[in-house]
């Protein structure tokens, strides 16, 4: 674990509040305005993880210029206005690392600026997954010449397992990563480092939602080491230190989840232990609740259902003062999964009922940012897993079908997961033809998804369907599954 973080230094340059943006929000609360931003993004096919905290950072002037995805959303919301009209700095004034030399990041090296510009010329907006006109392969270009607090995180795309997967190299933890790799002492971290770390966590989660964990895990571990190295180096302010600790803990959880979803259970357990130690050391109940939430899920998948129940209950104790009904709903589902693993139908049903009631209370400002994945589709999907564990295949299939139908198709990994759950439930419930059809839909998505969990589920479905080869569509499914590349 990292040692003391706060050391004396020159204070960070105070940001200038964005009063124009605050006026545009009007009488809406930050959470209400964030919801409006997300709705506007959906209208134009963008996906942004805007929440009340992001709105607060914009209004406080911490975000001098939004990335291109947010820019398109804001200009859609306020037609006829420019970024300057919205209170942001001109993009030209924040391009390039030299423009940030007076902020928290160390001075830039000229060769790095030149190389970045060359590599990213012609790149489109972050998370733009549309095909280019000149290629049949899906492109995942990342805009790296918008070098401000919100867009200076992803640096390059990399190839893994034959599929193009965008990965967070997280270089802007920046020059800290370079110094750590060279064994040089790190300078004290500032608000820019904390912001880069927070954005790194958001983008890793988004990439996992779209592509699964297998191609991301190894690349995400190095920035985690850099994050803890920054903690050891110290921070310029206590507030920055607090953000770094919270960000490092959340990054440890994200890396732990990538390990979990790719079948590396021991690695996941280690990362979660690191996150829990960080939460306990800093007295952060939100981070503690998140860590226990993931530990419960891991314990369930690792065949330790009683530990899953206890971890979920510990998460609920930590989360109760936070005031988020949605968080308590998810934690009740984690507990339900543990009870299902213990074959305790009554305990499972009680936890499911509690989860549904809490979910029905709706969203609130107290909901953690990391819970953006938890909507109605995930609720249905997790309930399907509980009924599947209890052997109630028809009920499990009903919920899995709802989950797949509710899932935003933009998030391919979850759509593949719910469809794989549906295929398995149908196969075990004696409906082989429907199971084969659902399995075929999963395989259609595997070019974009790398998840050992999904491959394992699909392999289990294939084994169940082997005796039903003569049923409609089953032989086609089995032949296609047999031709899939074997996962390591």
C-alpha cells in the first residue's frame, strides 16, 4: 500500500468558475442536468457518463474544454452556441502539452508532442465505433489531440486475440508512468493527475462494457502500479490526495473486475484486497461498499457462496449511510446470488424482493458514478442468474430474455452475456432449438467481445446440446461453436 501522500508544495492553480454553464443549467439540480445531458447524448447516438459530479467540475472550471463527445452533446443541447458561449476555453488554447505546462503536469518533451500529433491525425471522437469508409474492420480511434483534463487519457489502440480492441494505456498518469518505468523519482501529484486517474477508470469501464475483459486486463495493470506510485510520491493538497486514493481504489476494483471476468480469480482477489485496504485506510465508505460488492460477486463465481453472502452484507452495512437506493438494490442482488449458491430459495427470494423494491425508488444524486451499468437490463440479468443457480430454468430464461431485450445494443459485452445466459437456460430447460438460436446470436457478437466468462457459458451450452444434435438448428450451432478459436 502507498504511504503518506501530502507534502508541502506550491498550491494548485485555482480554476476559474464557468458561470455561463451554470446559468444554462438554470433551476435544475446537477443530477437533473446530468440526466438531460445523457438523454441528449442518446438522441445523437453518443454515450457519455455524465453525472452530478461532472457537472460540478464543469461549473467549477476544472474542465476547461470538454472532449469531442461532450462537445457534440452540448452543442446539440444548445443549438447556435459555440464552446466559448458555453463558458469553455477555445480548444486551440488547451491543445498540446505545452499549453498545460503551468498546470499540474510536468513540462512536455517536444518529441512526445510531435509523435502524438502524427499518430492521431484524422482521428475521430472517443468511442466512435462506426466503420470508416476505407476499411471493413471496426475502428476504435481515440481523439488524443484534445489534451485537456477530460480527454488526455487514451493513447493508442492495440491488437489482441485477433480482434481490434481499444485499450487504456493511461499515459497521462502521464509522465509519472514514464518516470516510474525509468526508475526515476516521481514529482508530487496535482489535480491534473487525479482527474486523469478518474477519467481512466471511467473509460476502462466503458471499454469493458463494449468489448469484455480479456483484451484489457494486462494493459490496465501497469497504470494501476503508476497510480500507487503517485500516492507514494505525495500530493500537492489534501483534497488531491483524497481524490488520488479514491481513484486508485476504484482503478484497483476495475482491474480486479477485468481479472475476474477473464477467469483470473486469484488476481482479482488480490486487487480487491488492495482496494479494500485503501478504503479502510482512508475511511471511505463508498469505496468500501464498492469493493465488497465486487468481492461478493467474485466469491459467488468462485464457488464460495457463504462468503458471497457475508461480503454482500458487509457492503450493505458500508453503503447504508450513503443514501443510494440503487446501490442498496444491487447489493441485495449480490446477496441473493450468494443465497442461491447455498440453495437457500427463501433467502434468495427475500433478497430479490428487497432488490426490486429498492430499484423501484429510482435514481438519486447519491448513486455512485460506477453504477451507471445498473439499469433494468442488469437487474433482470442478475435475477436470471439467481434462478439459474437454483435450477428454475424457465424462470431464469424469462428474465434473461428480458435482460437481452432491454440492453442497449451499443454495449456489446452485456448483450452477449445476457444472450449467453438465455441460451444456457433454454438448453437446460429442454428447449434446444431456441437455445441454439440464442447461441448463434452470441457467436455473432464474439468478433467484438473478449470475455472468458461468455466463452465458458457458451461451451457449457454446447455440452448440454450435444445429445440434441438432431433438433432444429442445433447441429449448425454445434458446428459453428466447434470452429471458434479456443480461448487461452
